[in-house]
């Protein structure tokens, strides 16, 4: 799945961000899970952008439509305020569901971060001159549509098995997630992950090197490219 010369290092950054983002579902504090996921997506894009030196003229702000989970500052803020009472009311139920579905949700969140970074890496390599705000939004739509149409059963089984061999990754990742919320202006810095998260990331990277994942990546690339060319 190598894209750039430092792909192992970059993939590690994506996987660590995925593990931290996935752990946010276990944090029993309203809104923190959304903040952590947003920050991890921003981190993945920032590190990928930073690793592609020919794309230095493309800013993180240019790519915001690609990684952001909101539809703009004003709309996002107003939407959050309007939904806040309902989200707080439903928070206990949402958390129960998040924990119960973690067997599926954790691997999918990690995979989403890896594909988010990998897809951007390909675009920065192949079409850097086309990337602006409008192109970034097209990327986001194509990404979400492609992701929702994939069969990730092999991902769920393989990643759950990999993480089952690493004790303490969940609590360590949750603590890193809490810390990440306070580092929102430091998205270009590597996540200071504890050894348990690093060990989990290493296990996941070994899984990503399996032949069946190469097939999965190729299928996702094909779907994404088709949607971008519509």
C-alpha cells in the first residue's frame, strides 16, 4: 500500500490517529467524542500534507471541506447549539450503543482514518494542482460514498484479533484522546501516544500488509476514482 517513500511512518500516524479516534466512543463525557474524531481527522490530513513537500502551497484550510465533519463554521456552530440539548438527553443511550457496537465500530474507525490519509496522499501525488476548497469537498463526498459501499468484514475480524493481543490499549488511547482535545492548534505534531497505543498500531500495521488488504485498498481506490470522475 506504499504511496510515498516514508509510507511506513505515515501509515503509523494514520493508524495511531484511528486508534485514538476509535477510543473516544468509550469516553463518558458529552461532545468529547465528536471533538476527538474531528481532531484526529484534522491530524491525519495535516500529517499527510506535511509529508508531501511538493504540495506545500496547499494549506490545511484548503482541505478543511475534506476532513471536517461540519459544513462550515457558522452552520456547524449553529447546528451544534441547536442539537446540544437533544444530544445531552440521548447521550447515555448513544454511549451504550457505542460500547455495544465497538466490535464493529473500532475497526471501522481505524480503517476510515487510514483510508482518509491514504486517499489524500494519492491526490497530493497525482493531482496537487487541482486541489482547492471545491475539489476538497468533492473528495469528501466521493470518500464517504465509497466508504459506505465497501464490505469491511475482513477488516473487523483482522483488527479485532490484532488489538486483542495488546493489553491496556483502550484506556491509554482514551487518555490520549482527552489530551488531543487540548492540542487542536498542534495538529502538525505527532501524537504523543503511550506504549500501549504504539503496540496496538504496530499490530494493526502488520494486518494492513496482508494480501487481502491490498485487494481492499485497490477496490476502494477504484470506487473513489469513479465517483470523482462522475
